[in-house]
C-alpha cells in the first residue's frame, strides 16, 4: 500500500471464496460505493487487530517480505525491519540499516532467511535473532544486483544466488562456492 505502508490481515486472506474481502472493501476496491453491510464488520476487524495498516519508518520503499518464525521481515530500499505486534498495534523494529537492491535478493524458509544488501554482503537471520554478516560481498561483484534471485533448497539447506547468467551456492556450512555458469532450469545439457 503506497510505498512504505504494510496492510495486514488474516493469514491467506481469510475466506477462500473472497480472500482479503475486508481490506479490499476498506480500500474501496469494489467501486465508488463500498458495501454498506461491511461497515460494522470492518470496524470490528480493526478493533480486534485482525487487519490494519502499519507505517514502516526504516525501510523506505518496500521491496519484499519474508515470514520468519512468527514474525514478518520487511525488506526495503533503505533498510530491513521486523514487523512486530503489541496487542492490536503493529510497529517496525529496525534490523539492518542497508536496504536490498532488488525484489529477488531474499530467500529462505520459516527457520532462516538469507538476504543480500545493497553493498553485496550476504546476511542470514534466524527467528528472534539479529542479522549475521558473512563477509563475502567481494565475491559477488560480478553479479548484476537488480537481476539477482535467491533460491532456497529446503532439503540440503543451501541457497542459490543467481543473476540469470552467473550463480553462486551458499551452503549450509556457511561457505560460498562459485561462480557457476547458469542455465534455465528447463534445459538439460550432458557433460
């Protein structure tokens, strides 16, 4: 919502027939006359803290989100924040002062997240923890950061970092391998 606001609601949008119905009604997505029968429902959802909006002060324009444990990390052009909740109020807790250069610079699962910041450094975050820097940014100097995608292998717990032509492997042991020549995943080449 806008560039520095987060709109939150029920996980998965709530109802399967009309997900995010309350938020869409609030934002007048259904036309010039919002549905009158939703007004009381909207107010009750806001009071219960089931949906709402939070201004992210530290992130700048929001580029990506990542669920980590029971928190949500918000990645922006100017920094990384953890979206925290105090009762019915959401607020941002500053995690990292340097933002990410592209939407694909984040990967992981609920137990660990890896991101690349604008200075090409690799960072990992565990639930509830502070970001840990892995001093390997100089190795990634050949990557076009705007095109980078971080992919996570949940079985081997490895991260693949690629910009469509070159790739690196950040292993579960904390070591970086590469660069490798990257091919589209739908192609197989012998040798």
